[in-house]
């Protein structure tokens, strides 16, 4: 018999697998945990089954009904339910961690919130933060009062184990991040505070201890969130009397933090741009010259001498607040201060502006006499206008350029050893000394730190050093000629380090730099100014790429500098034709290889640089010769040279060109801002210059001596409201108290500007959100209608109606 036949007495029934306790397969698991074959669905291995490691709270049926009543804002039903169920867990939450109090807060139901928090065992949790986020100030007051009654300190700290907010987010931090003005004011009145974060590179004892105790992710996230709070305009308006100064300082801190913490660079830069825009928006709310004048004359945060008319604008330049400086209101103010009574200068043609400095040459001696004899003459006042100062200095500088041009073009064939004797040397020395004194005076007024932030001032310093070296070598040459003679010795016999030759070299470089200095005037022209800015930024790009160029050149030089050393000086002669081939000295030494690779960047190295030349060798028989070649050495040299050309010329040079094109495009895209900022820097520089240009500035005038005597008088006598100061960063200046009227009017003006700012902000947001508000209003009306229609159903359900299965209401999710 068949052993599988059930009629067989030895038949054994096969063991049956347990049937899974699941009546219906969920559709979303049909492919994840079940496979399909001809027999239907088959369960996959238990190892692939989801494990119960995640346990979320689930609502019971009574809790679901309670959530439905709270969501429908049925206060009477909720009150009756709580009275009938005195032991009900009012703090129950769904799988999202949402409680009934959360639903009441989101529904903006003040009565429901009051009813729920009146229960003895209610836990508020993070409902305070939800009320702040949704800008519900009335509900927030109710919750804060409840927290104060429960434990006075609870309202000042964050909430642990919140699914929406980290534990370090306090009510004031969240309100500041959201920018809710009224809530921030309420919390500050209740004693809430925010401790400003320390910069990421702070090395104080507190920061070091926190760095050792705290993890890096938590610390940096906390610092970023604190910066988001303290840099919000709404919080700044509550925490400082000078929002513009605070915006400048915070923007600087945030930009520094972006470089210290590159992982959060984008977030910090966005915050810095936002806070900078806040300062720009504030001055954009000014409606008159008097208001702008009051804002720009504030001296807080900046120690300067009285030579600067608008200290706040100078502070904006120091903090690189380009949009603030380039704002039309700021440009109008600085332009008015630049021209003053000489307004017609703006409307003169380009030709007249170009020829006007030559006319000014005739007036410079007259100005000098008037400054000495009648310092308060109206002509002295007129020529002390910044634009006239610039014209006078430009005219004097053109004379200096003509003199050094004549000096540098003296016929060298007739020149003798020793210093030049053209008669122009004393004039050049006086001009250079006067220019050095002018720069030193500006450095004293502005302070070394601010003075040398400008690259042009470093440029001038190098130029002055070259001139001083030239004058020094002139003196050494004169001493050498006096002691050793040989004045008439021909130049071809001079030593390569002769003092006269060195002086000529340094003077030549100084002359080049002096003529190149006129490019600074390009900032006054709208067409040429951006090009000058592009040139400066492209120079920075070149400087960055020079590092890569240097590394590659040194690498190839070190590898090939000795490859050809043996063949140095070898000459191969073809005995039949008499043609000679000499070994190139391109790679025979380190210096030669370095020079060859450098000029190869500009494709100026010969194609035969890698040839290997071996001198003609005698053969075994008489009148026979051997022409040997080291092809492998030559192949290595050519491969290295070709690889260098590919890396440098094809790759790096094209990368440099692309980078420079990108820099140019960025400047052109932001041309108005860059041009206005550079032009304002130029204006502020000449506003601090003297009326007399070099070399006449060496003449002591009444105003110059008066400022010195005033500083000494204040230093010794210390009159009221004045104080003589001397610091390494600001040098000598007189610190004066701000005018009482300015001090009194500034808070009033800032109040008006802040009101205008928030009003404009609300109007713009209202325009954007009009359509959204209409939709919300329609949804609220539909929601009210649904509540009214569903109200009887909920009452029947409370009475025990089971027609609606559990889970079809609103209990599992926050509405």
C-alpha cells in the first residue's frame, strides 16, 4: 500500500505549522514580510519580522473619547466626564506624545485650557513652548501662572523629554527665535533672561570647563540656537538701547563663528546676513536728513578723534557692513558731507574735472599763505572741504610724479659712481618725508589697527621703505666715493652690489609703485571703480593659487634637478658636418631647474630643455667615433616636463582663470554695493586729511598746533566732558561726551524707527498672507459647522453608542 494513503494503518499525519494569529494581511506589509507564490501568501522567516523594540503609548477607548471632546471644544462634556471619572489619567498621551492640553492649546481654546489646568494632577509639560510658538499670549499667561503656582522656578527652564523642543530651549529663547515681540516683553517682565553665548574660539575658564564636560554636538547646537535667539530683531529691541550697534557686533561675531565652526558655516552666515539687514532696514525707515544725521553721529562702540563727522559710518566700514554703507540714505549723507558748499563739482564735465587739478596748482601757494596768516578766512574754510582737499592732494601728487619721472630718466651713460646729482634729489626727499608724515598723522588719528586694515596703507608703507632705502644707499654711495674715489670708473667695471646700482634698483621699484598708486583714484569713477575692486580681489585669488604653484614647482624641481647634472657642459660634435650640440643647462642644478619650470608656466622654456647630450666618444679604430645616447634618462626628463606642463598650464592655470572669472562676476553682480562701499572708504580717508597737501603739510599751521596744544591741555587739566586718551589701537585722541541733545533725542528716534520697522514688516507680511488668511477663515467656518453637526453624535457615543468603532475620531493625532 501507498504509505501516504490515509487508509494505510501505518499512515502518520504530518505535523501542522501554527497558523499566524492574523485575520487580514496589512497591505503595507504584503511585500515587506510576505512573499507570493502559487499557493498564496507564505510567511517569511521570523528573523525578518519586526521586533517590539519600539513601544509607543496607545490610547484606550475612554481616552479616545476624552480627546474627541477636547478637540471639539465641548467644555460641558469634558467637565462632566472628569466629574464622572475622578481617577481618569488626564495626562494620557497618544503615540506622538500629544496630550489633551496640547490639543486645547493648539485649538486656541482658553476656556478649555483653564478647565484642564484646574485639575489637580495636570502636567503642563511643553505646552508653554507650544503656546509661545503659536503666539498665543493669553493662553501663555494662564500656563505661566499655573507653573508659578506649582513651582516658581519651572517657568524659567526648558522641558526634558519633549518630542518637539530640546531641553535647553527656554520660553524666552523660543520666543526670541520666533520673534514674538509681545511675548518677549511679557517674559522679560516676568524675569526671564538669556545668557549671551561666548564665541566658539573663547578660551575662558567657563568655556574650557564646558568643552571638557559637554559633548561637541550639544555645545555647538546650543550656541547656534542661542545666537538665533539673541540676534532676532524683536529680542534686540528689548535688550539694547542701540540696535544698530548691537547688529554690527553680532554680525561680526557670527561671521567669525562661521570660520571657526565650518560645519555650521551656512547657518551662521545666514544669521549674520539677517542681522545686518535689520540695521539696513532701520536706517531705511529714516525720513529726513536730521534723523540720519542723528543716527550716524553716534560714537558708541568707536573711539575716534573729532576729525570724523560720522563715527557710526566709520564703524560700519570697520565691521564690513557694506549694505549699510551703500544704502541710499547713507550715500546721500556722505555725499553731502563730501561736497558741502562745493555742490557744483558734481555737475562738472569729465574734462573739466580732469583739468581742474592743474588749475589748483596755482592756488596751492595762496592756500598755504592763508593757512599761516588767516586760518579762519572763508577761502581756507572753502579749501578745507573734503573734495577740495582731494583736489589739492591730487595736484601735489602729480608734481611728485613728474619729478620722479625726470629723475628716473636721466641719461645713465654719463652717470658717475655715487649718488645722482640732477638737483631733483632734495625735492624728492622732501616730498617723500612729507608723505610719510601725512600717513603717520592719519595712523595716529585713526589708530594703527584701523589704519592698516586697508591694503593700500600697507602698499604705501612698502613704497616708503623703498624710498628710504634709496636715500640710504645714496648716502652710502657718497661715503664710498669719498673714501675710495673711482668716481669716473666706467659702469661695466662696477661691482654687482655697488651702492649706486642698488639705489637705482630700489628707486626704480619705488617709482613703479608710485605711478601704480594713482589707481586708487579709480574708486571715484563708476566705470573704473569696480574694475579696481576686481583687480584687488583677483590678486587675492592669485595669492591663494601661488601656494599650489609653489608646491608643484618645488616637487618637480627636487625630482629632476640632479637628473642632468652629469651632462653639464658636454658638447657633441658631428665630425662629418661639424655641427655642435651643447647640453642645455635647464635641469643641471636646483636653481636652473627652478628657473626652467617657472618660465615654463608662461610657455617660455625651450622645447629642447629635456635633451640629453653626450660628448663625442672615440671609437676603437682610428678616425672612428661613437655617438652615445641615454634615451631612458631623456625619456624621464621629457615625461616629467610634459606632466608639469599639463598640470600647471592646462589644469591650474585654467582653474585660476575660472576662479578669477567667478570673482569678477561676483563683483559685477553686486557692483552698486561694492562701488559705493569703496567710494565711501575713499571719502572717509580724505575727510581726515589736512588742507595743505605734501610737502606743504610740513609747515606748522595754527590748526595743527592748536590740536596738539588742546590734547596736551586736556591731558594735564582734564576739563569736564573731555578726556585725553592714548591707546595702542587708537593712539592720541580726545574723548568727548556726546552732545546732551543727541543723547536725549537718540532713544526717541530709535523708538520711532523700530515702530516703523515693525509696521512695515507687518504690512508686507499681511500682503503675502492675505490669501492664506482667507483660506484659513473658510476652513474655520467649515470646522465650526462640522462641530455643530457632530455634537449630537458625540453625546450619543458617550451614552454608550458603539456604532462608531474606536479610532475613527481625532484622538491619535494632533488636529
